[in-house]
C-alpha cells in the first residue's frame, strides 16, 4: 500500500504546529497503525527528519496510551479498538490519512501527537478510589455478596482505560463518559458506598476545574470508546451527583 | 442561580428541566390551537380563558417567559463554553460517523426556533399585550378566532411557520430523550421514552403546521 500521511507536527508545547505531508510506500495491510507509524519514523530518521512523537505502551489495547485522531475519529475508523489495535487493512492503497493529536483545552499538546492527559489523573485523585484499611485485617472483597447484574455493570465501567477518546471525539470536549465510568465502578459496589457522596462531588468539581466541556448527549463518546463504555454511566453519575447535592 | 451555573451537570439539568417545561407548554398550546380547526366557539372560549385568567396571565406567563429566555441564554452560554473547551479545532472532524446531525446542531435548530419566536411574539403576543394592557380595549370573548385566521391568510407567514416547525421537530427529536438522560433517567424504559419522544417531536410540530395550512386554505 502507498499512503499519503498528513500529520500534525508541533515542536513543543509552546510552538505553533501545522499539518505536514509525508508519502509512505510498502505498507502491509497486516501492519497495525502504530507499526505503520514506526516504519514512517524509520524513513524520517534516514532522511534526517525528526521522527513523529506519539504515545504508545502496551500495544494490545489495555494501557490507554495511544491517542491519535485519525481521519476525523478518535482511534480511527474501526469500532471498539484503540489505535494500536487498528490495522492498515481498514485503509485502501492510495488513501490520504489525516493524523492529529486528541484536541481539548485540558489536553495540551506536548509534542506532535503526544498530549498531556494528567487532567484525568487529577480527576482520579479527587475521588476515584476506595479507602481500605490495609493493616492486616482487610476483608476479602469476595466475601461480600454482590448481585451479579451490579457486579457486571461495575466491571463494565471499570474497563475504561482512560485513553481520552471520549473527550477527543465529543464535539464539546466533555469528559463525562470517563468520569462517569470511574464514578459508576464504585457506585454499584458496596465498597464504594462509604465515600460515594464526596467521590462524585469532588470528581465532578475537578472535572469542571480542568475546563472540560458540557455533555449534550450526542452519544459520540459511547460510539468511539474503545471499551464500549455506555451512556448509562453518565445518567448514573448525574443521579449520584444530584443525590449527593441534596445530601450535602 | 449561581449554584445552577456552577457545575456542568447542574447546568445540563437546568437545561433539561426548562426544556421539559417548554415541551409541556407546547402540548397545552397545541391542545388549544387544534380546537380552532374544529370549532370557532371552543377556540374562542379557551383563548378567552387563557387571556383573562389572572393565574395564567400574571403567574404562568412570567414563568413561561423566564423559561424561554433561560433556555435560550443557557443554550448559548453552554455552546460558548463547549467551543472554548475544544481549543484548537481539528483539521478533519467526522462528526456524522458517531452522532446524528440533529444532536450536534441543537444551536442551529434552537436558533431557528428563537428567530421564529420573535416573529410569533410580533404576530400574536405583542398585539395581545397592546390590546389588553396598553390600550385597555374592552374585552371581546369572540375576537380570538378571527385574529388567528387573519394571520394565516398570508402565504409567506405560513411558509415561515411551517419551516420553523420543521426545525422545532428536529430540536425536539433530540431534546426530549436528551432531557431525561441529563436528569439521570437511563434504564429499561429508555427505549419506550425515546419512542414517545419521536412521536411528540413529529406530532406536535406537524400538528401546528397543519393548523397554519388549514387556516390558509380555508380562509
């Protein structure tokens, strides 16, 4: 496959970036998207050009590191996959592919396609945890009976890998899907009840402080989420938030 | 008000509540207007009641006007905030790959409805306020039907109304179910609620369009 790649290049966080065009030949349809980027970078280095910086780690769809906005969609045109799981067979010989970083004010570009997603970490620190006494008398979590339906929903929410595709794809750069998944995974379990009120209030407050947009229920986040996190979680978070406000 | 504006979720809930209130009003407005198709007397009777009842005039009407202004101002405020949250815009953004045009363009459909409301207020509300509270003309319980029919003698107005009702239908088709999601309702009843929303979103604007066309053809 021969491809034309239009890639966002930006020297550093303060530099002005722009889309640059590169030609790449000999791309196998069996390559993953990141392997294609590796081949491009080898070619660029041979030409004495600075390689394209991009985030990656596990390359098996678990870590949530890869963060490219490909042809107008977070993680590209495939569904329920991260960029590292996207294969070049999804493209055709002669295609032009636009590759941009995830765009959001709270996700500033560090270099090229690498963005700073520590806003998500700060939201997690604000309440995305349960306080457990680890003095040696910790109760086995499996000893607490939990209804199967709730356990399944909590697990579904917990599969969120915090990649930021929801923010990148939402026309409002809203982080509601991510935050709602992190609220839901505890809201559905007995272990999460003790800190439930503070958790949702603090996490939403931190989300707002970071400058993410408002959810307008377009549902784009749910479609583009590589883990298929449901909008049901956003409704649950809204309920939790309203109830927490009433409780004070 | 400060509390409502302080959080993204409360802002959305406020939008949902004001939207649901406006949808309830729209249903009542339609229920009265559709009588004009069947009976001049019944329409005049309802209109006279609505136009002279103190509770409707001095309590519900100000609440309604506040609701309309709040919904529109909040809509624009949310849109400005959302644009700021994106920062640098994408070179390529395939919005139609994952969300409907209607859900992504509530500002366009809502803005069209706002422009329509200016015309609608100019057509009916301003003359009504002038009649009752500025010129203090003697109340005539039988004037309402004639006033309505007279307005829809003009083809341009009928076309503007019908086009606006189309955009109203688009706005409602997302707004109805969206308002329930914003308030935290997403469960086994959601598919039923969405179906009711579609019927409402098509039925009410189509009904209003029918009333306008009926009186144009019937005059």
